[in-house]
C-alpha cells in the first residue's frame, strides 16, 4: 500500500477529528498531497491540498474549520477537522500527485470513513 489513511470514526456535530495519511518516502518527498471526500450519492470533491513546499488550499466547505499539514520527516499528511457538521460525513481519501521524477503519477489511499451525527 503506497498511501495509508487513518483516523476516521463516528463523532458528534461540533467534535474534532484528525486524519492521517502516511506515504512511502519515495512518493511523499516529491508529491503534492491532498484530501478528498466522497459522500453517499455524490462525486468525490477536493477538501484541501498542500504542495511539497507547504502552500495550502482549501475548499470553501472547510475554510476556517479544517487545517491540512505535512510532516516531511514522517512522510505523513494530516487533516485536522474542527467543528464537524453532519454534512462532513463522507469517505475521506488522501491523494498524492507526483512531481520531478514522478511527474504524471497520481496515487490514492484506501479511504477512511468519517461519520458526523447531529
């Protein structure tokens, strides 16, 4: 497995969760990373992204509540989610887009389920 996501679970509205995604070093070191999510019956959508240099971007749905970060020493990208809402319920996937010698390559994790009850 090249990307391993974890941290999902069942929480109540207003709670927080932190998702983690660990990649192999050969991928992580030259990739921009992102979190996507897919709710039942909906298309997969971007939640947040972080470039290899640390620049971040957020979907409007998570601005002010979600924070993406990466620990290059641990080959791990995180998604801190605060003030969760029922509409955040989805399977969350981590994504890596390769640069340099991995240019054109894209990798996906297996997904981790986040369920937010009202």
